[in-house]
C-alpha cells in the first residue's frame, strides 16, 4: 500500500479490509515523514507502528 491509497481508504465511507502479515487491522494514525502507520489488530487489543508499504488489501 502507498500513502495516497491509505488516504483514499481513510477518507472514504466504503469499508476496505486492510491486512498486515495476514492479520486484519484498522489504521489509527499516519506519520507521513517516516511512512509509518499506527495500526490496531482486529483480533485483539494489540497496537503496532508498521511501514505503510507493508499494509495490503485483499481482492484488489
């Protein structure tokens, strides 16, 4: 995923499934300078800072 796509997803009302290492996540925040996103994992309360390029969508 790239920065432009993540902003499109965040500014859209349509539901988009985003994954990090096969785990569904939701994006909580973005750090443009470092190309990082803070994500929360859907399957538990874990949060993590990950590179935006490591996030992906299925069926795209």
